[in-house]
């Protein structure tokens, strides 16, 4: 038990110190922190018992316990394949990216001027994918290979819907990974798509077929020509999506050269640990003509106001935050941090390095095959990259299960007469020898010797399959090959980005709180990092224990009964939760229920997920207090009562208010046969104080990358587990390879059974080290901080929505629309904040023309005060424009952000000084952040699309 | 402000009829709301649309708006200059047309409003 303040983790996590809290309570005019909470949270939803969760423990206790828990995982050597392979994370990338808050704390790069570092890194990733797949464009990552395949299916379906009415069948090759087939099947049903799995060579591409999905190399390792198949599909009017492997593609003719329309896969083996399922970045590459139908973020190149090249997210109008239920996908958080790591792996090794790794893996696979041949075992296919499929007698398989497992060699046990072995970058000659030894023992034969010295081999595949085209030819893949160069490149990019290591990031609804270093440490320990997601669960007892505890804690926190840890993001959780509701309703003869009520203020993922679940979205109006219009809700629930599936509600609302009518709202929905889905994005205002069950929800997702401290990673990883009431528990998602989920489980919604399992350790650490009381205190201080900002700023900016008593929850909205007639917008304020060293709050969500501020409990009082100082100064700058003392067009706001280059140029033509531009307040001098570029021209970027690394000449002045 | 030589819709399109053909575009109010136009999704020549049916869309950096056919007709021409220069819609919204249609019912102007009523609507 903690005995002194240095031991109490809550004191390290929570920014304001006890006397700061006292001062803040006084500043908001409350009698005490408890009294404030009574004013913020409606009494009829308050929890009256402490959270029944383990903890608290000190950081030292946590780390010691994690060592013990880790001992109960036995990673061994994973030779299972199926999209997950051992690999070597270069230490320079591990230390300087994965374990570095400069890379893992930033947000999604919406404010591109202060995100040029990770935007360049993501562009490197896109370029790596484009080159290796032979396609024209690639996005900046999807959640995993299986969902990327499902997105490919949805995209092909959308594209074909224009020309081929009624074509609703997808042909899926039997050679696709089982988890891909499961996820694709689950995603197909709500879209009315029929899946036909079979041997592609024998399947007919008639006019009912809109698309074909295949795996290249196949799941059994086979490398077979696919060009003819693709031609046949096209001749039949279908599009073709190919799931592939980046390392294989360094040697194999890329699908893009064979006519593929979409190529997807997992980039994990490019230097990202397996992590018992994740996190990993999936890639998605396609034709230029399909760019507007492509899901996910796409990084592009534009220019800033000085005409210099500048990176940004292109074509955001495809995405859920703009297109809502008509978005190309519901994806929001992706896997940016891992995409960056995979891109840096390619940068560090270059084309020749990657080819060398591939040849080595391939060569060892061939040697292994030779040795097995000497034992009388013939691999199923002569042409493979890294994977062998072996038909054996059941007796041999049985012995292998025991002997190989005992030796720490984990094969894929396909069935009782077949075994798969996949080699990887970490495989050594000694490993091959040991595999042969184990086989020989199982077969009672002498051990064959195979020479594994100098194993690199050029593939012996048919000529048409041998890759001839160059790749990674851009200079960036050649210039950072020594560790010194790589370290400096990583640091130079890092310095261009604002993260929580720089300053507060008060993004409303994002909950940018501390990820303690101690929480991240175990994630990369081998006992947690090196487990394959499909390894026998007996080898993962450490993880299993953590999952059980995490699920129990999430139940205690939400008041619900069962949890699935499978969803990799909030949006994926929304989809899973809606599918669970629909499965329950179908089971009770109510499958016709297909209307989802969604408040107009909802996050864009809500309607996008509802569309993905095959439901019709009906928008419920907000009243002029910003709350759900209960009258409108009643009317619409009544109108749709026979078809009402669910209501999706965020609580407190996306406006940051604990709506008093929440019980009434939930009751109306239940009365008409619907279920209540709660979006957990604002859970930072709930933990320990209220709960999803208290307000009447049946299911909710929890953004672990918000309230539960998984860092935002620049746009992922995330985790979005769902918690459900008892009646929905049987439907929690299953998995085709590892037993998870309920008795009547819906199909898997992610590739890995427990999603990105390794980062669950972070949330586990957060909960354990704070304990129930610590988490409740965190919630209370989060709400205190938001009300403190309100007290300090409300005389300078209009606050948009509050409770009747004037209190806000954990976030608040400042309304800047009054300044629009002067030509000053919320964008100008966002860019001007960069000059003060701050990332802007959430701009124009949920209300256009406003800024939503969420400080979180981690920000110390002096940082909150600096933020206030900046906003108050900016209000003064706006006033100068109003009063006419500043030029309406040539002022500090319209020209923001100001770069070092312009501040130090020989000429300065503005009516304000350089000092006013870049050092507007004294505190800025002590912590000056220099935006790498001036304000970016968004329209230029969307009109002239460039989505891979431009030639070096583009950067020269 | 809003030219009186044409009809308008509540969805902020204009339609300029001449005999049995008409040209369609978006209003100044619409282009202001959208911001810098970066892309116009055009229908194919030969496609037929009912009154009020969606014939395309127009995108800026931060928004997408559907385009609805003010009067029923068949597309006879699309303004291909919008492919390379979509921003011309912002510069001259009442001059730059998006599609030209052969009207199915040239006299069927119910549901359309005149310049004065439209100016009222957006004030």
C-alpha cells in the first residue's frame, strides 16, 4: 500500500496539486469539490457506492506484478503465420518512436501545420505500400487486415452499384485467412451482400458477382499466378481485391501489375511486435480513379501560404466526420503510430535490405522443406514464400503437438492431419535444425542435416511471379541507413509536431490525458510483445488473467454485465454493439427492426456505424439548449416503433452537458422495443460518478485511448471494447480460430480475438495504479478543470451550452460565430493558438463555428492558466480588429501561424511587429514551438492530389 | 443580386430555361456556404432524372452537398471544365453551369421560386 505522496500514482497522474484544487474550487464558486460535482452531475444518476475494482498500487508494485504476470506467458517461437510473423524491431525505432511520447502522444493530424513530422512519416508509409503493391494510391492505415478486406468489399460494392444493379455477390477464395473470411462475412450480411467461399479457379463470375477477394500468397503458403483469375473476374464485370504480404512483395510480382483493383494486408512484420494480436497497421491500396471511394485517412501534399510544400490529410469529405452515414467508412482512429513504425522500417532497411530479409526467410523455408523432404514429408506446394503446409498422419501431428510445444516451437495445427509452419525475420538456422529434430523425433526417424549457412535464396517461382520492378526508389529510402542518420531523422520529424510532451492539447471529446511511462513499459517486454494471437491460450495465461480482470473492472465501471475486448476502436465498438443488438432482436423474432435514432449532435462515426450495420438513420433534433429534443425523440420513436432498433446517445452529450432527461430518453426507446447504445467517448466525466447502466444504456463502447490512457499515437492505435447488459452477453463477437465471445456469438468483427491485446496493458495499469478512488478523483478533477476554464474565460468568449445552473461537465464549447462578420473564424483562432505554442481545441464539432475545450485531469494549474492567458490575449487581438486598430485582413490572426523563416526574414511587411507575431506573451519565450509551415492551402491540396513522396526537387527553394 | 432571368430551388440550385432545354447551377449563397470548391461529381450524358432527384454532388474541403435536379430531364451536356477547374463555381456561380438538360416537362415549374423569393429565403 502506498505510504507517502511520492508513492501515490494519483498524485503523478493528476495535474493540479491539492492546494491548486482548493484554489480552482474557489474560482468556480463552489463550496468544495464534492459540492461542485453535485452541481454538475444530476442526482438521479449518481453512483452511491465506490467502484469495486482492484488497486491502487504504486508504479513499482505495478511493474513488479507485471513481471510476474508476464512469466505466465510463454511466447516461444511463433511459426503460425496467418498475417502475424516474428520480426525484429530496430532498436532505434523502438526507442525513438514506440517508446517515445513525442511520437505516441500527438493527436490525429487535423492541425497539419503542427503535425508535419508524422504526416511525412505517414506519407513514407503510403509510398512504401504503393511501391510494394504496384498500386497508385494508399491510405494511412486501417485497423487490421480482415477489416481492410471488408472495407475493400464495401468499396467494390459501392463502385459496382453505379453500373451493375443487383450485383451483390462476393466470391472469396478458400485461400484467404480464416479470420478475414469471418470478418468479411460478418460485414457483408448487413449490406445485403452474399458471400461465396470456394476454389476460385472453379467459380463463375456472372452478373450477380461484383467482386472477388483472394489471398496472395495463400493461407497455406501457395504462391500461384493470379493474373488470369483477375482477367477472368474483370471479363465477368467484377472488381478484384487481393490480400497480400509486404515482405513477400519484395520478391513477388505485385498485384498492381496483374490488374488488381485493391490490395490490402497487415504491415505488422515491418518491425512491429505481434503483441498477441496488435496493434498493427493494415494497408489499403487502390487505383487513382477510386480515390474518392477509398476509406480512411489519406495524407497528401499541398502548399502553405508561402508556396512551400506542406503535408495534410486530403479529401476529408470522404470521411465520417463530414459525410456521416454516407461516409466511405466509419473509421476514425486508425493505426497511425504503427504505420509510422512500418514506414520507418522500410526507410531504415531500404529496398536492398528488405529484399535481403525476404531472401533469407525464403531461403530458410526452402532449406526446411529440403530437410522435411529427407524425412519423407512433402510440402503441399512446390512454390512458397515463407509458409509450408504439411500433410501428416494424425499420430505424428499428435506427437508434434506435445514435443514441439515443449520445445517452444508453435506450429499452426490446421486440423488433426495437417500442420502449417511459417518462418520469419527472426528465424535462424538453429531454429530450422530444431524444427527438423522435433519432426524426426515425432516420426521416429533420424534427424536430417541441412546446411543453413548463407541461406539467402532467390525464389524458384515461375517467371511471371518473379518481381522485376524496382521499389522504394525515393531518396528517403536511401538516406537514413546508419543509426545516426535514422535517429536524427526521427528526432527532426518529432520536433515538428505538438504532442503532450510539448503542451496541453485541449481537444474536446478526445481526452488527451497522461499515459504514464510505467504503463507503456510492459507493452514491449518480450513476454507480452512476442505472443502470436492464435497461439494456444494455455501459452498466454498471463494475458488471460489480465483480460479477466480488465473485463471485470469495465463491468464495475459501466454497471453492465459482460465485455468484449475485440473492437480496435470506438467506431469498431459501435459497429459491434449495433450488430449485437440486431442479433438479439433477430433471435427474438424482431429482425425487422432497422431504424436507429441518432441525435443531430452525434459524432460522425455514429451514423456511419449505423449505416455499416445495415440500419436506417433517423436524426433526432436538439433543442436550443443543445439537448436532445425529447418531444422530437418521442414522436420519432412512436412513428418508427415497429422498426425501432436502437438509440445511439453520448453521455454527457457531445456538447459536454449531463442532460437531465436521460432516463426519460432511455425509457421512451425501451418502451418502443429499442435498445440504448451509449457512445463512451465522454466517459471521462462518468467513471466512479455515474455509469452507462445508471443512465439506462444496454450497451456501450469504451474508448480506452481516451478515458483509459492509451495514447493517441497520432491517429491510433485505439481500443474500443464494448460492455453489454446480461441479455446481450450471448451475442458478443466470436472468432474462427480462438474461442471467445458468447454462446450465440456474432461473427468476429476484428482479425484478432482480443483486438490489439498488448495495449490493454496500458489501461490495466491505469486502472490498477489509480484504483477506484483514484479514478473517481480523476473524473472529478477533469470536471473541475473544465469548470475552471469556464470561470476564467466566460467573460471573454460566449459559452454555448451548460446545465441550467451554468455548470459544464468535463468539456465546454466556446462560440466564435459572433466574429464571423469581421472575417475572423474559429480556424483563425486555431491557427493563432499555434503561435502561443498550443494545439487548438476541437474545431467546429459538434457545432460549426465553435471550439470545444477538454482540459482533462492531467493538466497542471499553471498550464491551464497559460492556456487561458493565450485565449484571453487572442480575444484582445480579435477586439483590435473589431475596434479598427488592427487591419481586418493583415493581422496576427489571419496570418497565423507564423514561421521562424518569416519572423527572421530580411523584410517584414505587416502592420504588427515580429514580436507580436511569434512571442505574443512572455510565457511563450520559455517554451516556443515553431510551426514548420505557414497556413496550409487546403483547397489546393484537394484539387491537386499528390499522395506519395514528391521528388526531392519539390522541396528545393 | 440574384439574376431574375431564371428559377431557383430551396436546395440552392438555379435553373435557366430556354425552350425545351435548361442549364443548372448553384447559387452564390451555396458557394459561400461550401467554401472553395475542389470537386464536382457530374452525371453521364444521357442519364435521366426526375424532379428533385440527386444528379451529382459538389465538394469543398470541409463539406459535401448533393445536387438535385430542379426540373425533370435528360442530361445532354455536362460542363467538363469543372473537372480541372472546379473553383470557377466560386468565382462565377450564376455564370458557371454544371449540367444542361433536355426537359421532360418544360412547363412544369411547380416547386421553383423566383429571384425575389430566393433572395428572401437566404437573407
